[in-house]
C-alpha cells in the first residue's frame, strides 16, 4: 500500500486505518459467503495451460501458475447412457471440452436484449474501421503469455457467421488402444466431448473414450469466459458423397463437417474471438487454473462493487479531494490483494482507476474488454489472414470435401496459416483388435494384433525418417487435398514469429513432452490462385504410391450393397426396414422402438423412451400404409450365455416407430478398409535433428 503523506492530518490518518479495517471485515465476510474455499490448490509449472494474472487462459501456453489469478479456455459432457454393452477397459486422463448447461445459458444470455447492452452504448462512438480484405486473423493473443489467438478483421453483427464450417475428426478410445501408456497426448488438450457433435456418441455404443479433434474454431481460439463472443454450431454429418459399395475413398475422411461459429453479440473489428469451453472444463482443472471466476462470480462481484461505491461515498465525503483518489486506490489495493483468494475476488478489476469505466460498460465481466482489442492495422502487419479459403465439394475424385480460394491469392501469398500439434510417435495412433476372452467383464486390447490407425493419421504430416507427426489446426486447412501433378500450394515453415523455433534444432526427446503447441506451417501459393479455385498441395510420392496401391487392391466389403449408416436410415422414411424373415437389418445397426407406440397399443408406459426391437412382418393396411408387426425384447446375460427374451408384441405400427443406431466400430472411418497414410514433409524442410528413425535410403 502507498504510504500516507507526512502532511496528512492525524485525524484523516486515523480515519484511513479505520476505513481499511472496516473494509477488510466486509470483504472477508462477503467473499467467504460468495465463494467457498479460500486457499487455492498448489500448482506446478511446466504441466498446465496458461493463465494471465487477471484470470484469462489459453490452451496454447504453459507456465507456472503460482502467481496467476485464474480465468480462461471449451466444452464438456461425459454423462453416458448405459446400455447392454460389455464395458471397455477405459479411462480418459481428463475431461474434453463440451457445451454444458451453464455455458449454453450464458451464451444465450449474452445475446439477449442487445440494444439495451451497456457495452453497446459505451461503444457507440468508438467505431473501428474494418481490415482491408480479411475477416479473421491469427495473431498473438491479447492474453499475456497465451501464444496465438483469433481476431475479428471486421465488425460482426449478432448471429452473423464468423468462421466457415470446418471438419471434426473423431478420436476413438486412444487411451484404450494405447494400453493407457501415453503420458502426454497433446491433442487431448484441444479435443471436444463427443456429445458436442450429432451422432458421435453412437460410434462406440455410448461408451466413454470418444472425442472430437476440431481444428480452426475448435483449437486455435482461446477463451475468456465473461467475454465469449462466438458460439460454435453443430456440425453436419455425411460421407462426402462416397459409399463403401463403390468408393475406395470411403472411410478415409471424417463424416463430421461444417462446424461454423457465429457471433452471439456485436463484435468490434480487432476484437479477439473467444469461445466458451464450459465451466466444467475449468472446475475440473482447478489444480491448473486455480480459483477461476465463473459467470455467477462476476454477478456477485458487480453487487460487491456497487456496495463499495456506496461505502466510499459515505466514508470519503469529508476527505479533501487531493487526498481522496490516493486513499481510494490504497483501499482498493487492500481489498484486491488481501491474503486469501476466492473466485469472486478474482473477478474484481485490480486497478482502482478502471472501476468506474468497467461498471459503465456493464460490469466486472468487461474488465478485460479493452485489452482484448487490437488495432486492425497492427493485425494486418503482425497477424495472418485465416479466411483466404472456404469449404466446398472437391473437384478431385474420392476426395469428398475440399477448400477453395475466397479471394485472389498472388504467387508466394499466404493461403492459410497452420499452427501444429505435435504427436511424439505414429504408434500412438495404432488401433488394436480385442482379446477373445474377457473373464473380468471388460474388453481388453490384443496388443499382438494391430489392425488399423486412427483417422487422425490422414490429417497429419510426417517423414519416413522420424516418429514425429505434426497435425495442423488452422482454420479449414485440414481440407486441403492432394494433387501430384498440378498443386497450386506448398507448405513452408512460417516466416512469422514461432513460439518455439528452437525445437527445430533439438532432438525430439528434448521437446516432445512439452504440453503446448510451438511450431507452425504456412500454406503458400506456388502461383497466382484465382478466387474459387480449389487449393491443392502435393502430399508426396510415398502418399501417392500408397493411395494407388490401396485403389488397386480395394474390394468392396461384405454386405456393402445393403449398408446404410444409422443417420441415413433414420432420414429414409420411405425405405422399408428389413424384417427377420428377410434376413434382418444387419449386424451394423441396432433397432429401437419409441415407447409412444406401446401406449398406442394399450400397454403401460415404460421406464425408457426407447426399447430394443425387431420387425417380424411388414404388410399394407387397407389404406395402403406400410405397417409392421414388431417384437420388443431384452438380452438376458447369465454366467454361461446371453439369451434374447421377447417381452412384448406391437401390431400395426408405422415406419416412424423405429430409431436406428450404429453398433460399435461399424462406420466407414472405423473399419479397416479405410485408407490411412500421413502426408509427407519434403526432405529439404524437415529438420535433421528430428530424424530419430532409420529407414532404407530409398524409403
């Protein structure tokens, strides 16, 4: 605290100490009531995401947290339905991001009554010009020490699309497939809960262990909980126009795509973009982030500040003006730097001079707002444009989706920046068969029988002489396709400042355990690229040879002609559902019946909304409507065998009774017929220090 001036009258000197004592008692009691624990858990440096001193955080950084007041980064749901499936031996190290109820409610609240928002009134005469030709930038974050972030290059209105639809790459039970031996899989700091994406939870029969790797808006963006300004939309799902009965490319691309982001309030040009990771993400990582304020704590902080304003007006009304500012600043220092910590106290602005303006903007939640805005001219000089490309249907056979130039890109111009997530060893993406016996009721991997690789491999870069994989997470760059004969783009190490360029001179063992991304590629034009032209690079001769070999030896899998994935079957309301007499629907689908139709048949309401069922007979009603006779059943398991027990029969039910789900590991991208190969980094740009695997000189 500042010292009291020697000329300060004795009476006021005594008054200041009295006021401080009173305020400390008020702060302590109020904060205790608001926020629970007063002592944060200890934190260790070198194994966390990074938060600044005022509580904002980023996944892009690692630092010691002992002196950091918490706030920061994404979404989480891990509540699974329990069905009659044998449980896999599984155990995720930590929760993924996912939109929880608090986050969703907060997002909706942030977008309501926009015209009455105090922030808009505060901004009314502070218009900032848009960037000349870029809607979204990648640039150093405004969060101190947070690495890179995403910024608005122009102003966006509420509900306006900010980033175009990117892909989501499913990651299937990587802990189980690795034998729980991976200590630091960096992508897990960037993954999203499977429940964040439609139909993803069904892939493994609603069991834990499935996550979504979401480049672009899902990985490059940071989070400051009270300043969240964009919300992600649900992705779409389809196979990119391919089918396992005719396309060698089936299973080689992710079916999840078109994950956009939209503004949930007005966004100013130059403002850093923040998405909500969900409060649960931080509450389960208190050992990293400390006592980070949640939305409710900012509301509590607002009430406290209003009370403080009333208190100071009464307490300082007789204090000379030339001393009042200093006394108020001293008092606020004591309030915000007292010897205990709560989430509510961490929501308060640290600088007394900011209090009035912050409250005029709408409350303590806006304390970091001014800091979150960069000058657009600065972004044009120091940042990189992320929206030079847009998604669309590829012109290349068997490629599915691709990206196209949004605008003219000159030769050597930037196509897309691509920060990189490192994977220590390609072996970490190997998938294994199961052991035939499971006496303990669990499904164990057969470590002697590797059968495939995770789909993520197709979205990584590697080199024949190294175990390292590098996975780009720039906006839409995962959709750039291969052309061996006419590529218009290439990769290069970025010429912008990288966070850890020294890694390129280090042996992999000396940096691969780092828990943050530190390297970056840039996709750069080999020639002038016209607007709407598809972007293509050369994946390398090894990739090309592997693809040709795959096409040459490809055979459609058994039953492919009749195969229909669950979400397509659900939409095909005119399609007949095969009955048991016709051979049934197949092992790849599980059929359920809505409980509503039991009620129609005069049966009592069931405990569940859906019941396992199978159609026995299909026939036409007198009015020509297709109806079914359906058996409802359950599976009875005893010590020796499993039995199907018929529980009920339903007569004259329509096609709409049925609900379909895929059985575990039956979708195209989970089957072994799907092509797998990493893209190859050219020899002339691959660091020699990383060559930790010896191979034949010819590859």
